[in-house]
C-alpha cells in the first residue's frame, strides 16, 4: 500500500489517507511540558491549522498520531474539502531503525502534489519524527523547490507541551512560512483579519453578512474556512480582531509589531458583545484611514439589528428570566457566553475557567462580581455533587460532561465544538435562547424526576 493511499471513510463520506479516522479524545486537561496528558502540542497545532481548507495536512509520524486528532473540530467549509482528507507518512519501526524517514517524507509530498494538487502542504513533525533526528525543515525546502508548491514545516512534537503550546507553534509557523508570501493588488481601507475564529457549525457565516453590509472585507479568517492565499496576504489588512486569545494572541501581537496591524480581543456572542466588536472594528479602521462616516454607518446597522433581535428574543426571555445555569466550558466561552446568558436574563451559578487566560478571568469577575462562581476544573463526581446540590435549571458544556448532567437529571446543551447549531452574532443569539428554552422546557424532565412507581 502506498504511504498515502486513500481509504474510504464510513457513512460521512469523508476520505482518509493511510489512516482510519478516529475521534480525538476530548477529555483535555492542562498538560505540562513533556506531557501529553489530555492533548499534546501536536493536537494544538493541528486544531489551529486544519480548518485552512485547501491545504493538505501531512502528519510525519506513525498512523496513531493522526488518529488522535482526526476531525477534531466541527469547523465548516464553504468550498474545498481537502482538509477533511488525512495524510500520514505511516512511519514504521523499520523506517526509524534504518533512518529512512526523510526519503519517505519526500515521497509522500510528491504523491500528494500529484494526486491532490493542494494549494500547499503542511508537514507536522511529531514526537517520533523529531526524536529520530530527521531534517524536516530541509526536506520541506527541497520539496518546495522540486515540486513547485509551498511546503510548510510545523515542528510540533507532543513532548513540547500542551495544546496551548501547539496553538502558539501553529501561529509561529504561519508567521514564518505563510503570512507575507502572497501580495494582494486589491487592498482597501476596510480590510481586516479575524484570528482564532474556527467557524464552528458555520457560525462565522452569521457574522460575515454584517461585515459585508458595512463594506468590511475579511481578508483572512484564520483558520475557519480560510484559503492558503488568503492567509498569505493577511499582512495587507488594516486591523484585526482576536476571537480566541488562547489560540492566536501571539500571532496578533507579532503581526502588529511587524506590519502595524492593530488588534483587539472580542467576541461575537451575545447582543452587546457583537455590537461592541463591530464598533471596535470600525474604530480601528477609522484610525487607520477609513472616513469618520464609517462610524455612523456602523451605529445605524447596530441600532437596526439590536431592535430586531430584541423583538425576536422577547418570547424566549419571558420563559428564561431567572433560570439558573451552570457553564462548564473554558477559554473565551467562559466569559462570552456568560455575557450572552446574562442578557437573556438568566442567573449564572458557576462557570469553568479551564483554559481561560488571565484577561478572560478578569472579564468574568467583572460580570459575576462573585469569584466563588469560578472554578478551574472538577472531577465528574464533584460536578455531579454540585449539580445535585445546587440544582441549576440547565448546564451548558461540551459532550464530555453531558452524561454527568443527565445522571443528575439536569437539562444539558452542547456549546463546545461538537455543537450542531451556530450561536454567534445577532441571529446566533436568538438560536441560543431557542435551544436553551427547548432543553429546559422539554416534558421529559418532569417525567424523569417523578418518583419510581414502585
């Protein structure tokens, strides 16, 4: 079998190359350097880069490494599907002993170029390929010249640290090898980058029409639904917004230093969160040369959208005001979704700050005014005891803890990357309220909580 021979996926119709697709372990815990507990640096790098949809992602490793991060986010593409095809060099014990890893990598790159014609190839170095002293950088440079295609080395062995370390490695790879390699001849004063936006369940497609109405062009959304050429020309944008600071804040800072692209950290969750982000984008663009009239256009759009969305929310707010919610997620969602829930009128009895930055935690403290509502992580038994004791009306989390909520007979809604519905922007806010309402008021809970007939 060829090192990248394609295998047919299961019912999803996806394709895998020299690997059987398996789900990533979602039980991610904070890892220390040298530890792969709950997700390693390779996982973190692949998470950030895989949604660049017209790129071939080649894992220089035994198949098990790629199996750990296959299709690990529900990101969506408006066109190319190459990113859903997985490639690995399928390193064996014999390759490692004989030192034939570099030649095998070069051959894999050649086969991918010939069979798939990607816009670029990202080569991920993992624990095995880094430890056997292969020269990934040199092979990538040689392959780029020989096959006339961009080949980007991503040096992300798991032993370098946790997923967040891998996030930063991915940003460094883009900065060193991709951004600035494509020159744009159609720049405008209204070009921006959106960093750390993964387009989960197509969420960003609810936000982009708002930007289009203002005449704002998203030159690069990194990584959600991005193309290699868009990322390559991202240095020509006038401003940037960072959505997930854990993933891309280092990239934003270095692009600001190198190309004078100012940025801010914001969110498109909730009404006021979306409005504030639009205002800050407009202000940055005006400071970079857009006319002052742009601010007035932005305020007019915000006023129209807020009036409409508050009307649509009214029916749900009447049913949700005062309902108590526990949020067991982390990162930017630990404060952005909290803010959205407060707007609906719900009471937050607790939120996880796992994987949240210091700025994320400060924002939560300003909203909740009670630090006892913040917790870093809980064992399943502790979470179950808390739910049984405090009896929230619903828990919002990822799939990893859904069965804890169901065991405690508490309604549950998925707000992490596995979710089926988009919750960003004004329309997403209405959808979030609708889904919470459906979950809380499902008749199953009254039946489930009745005492056993015997």
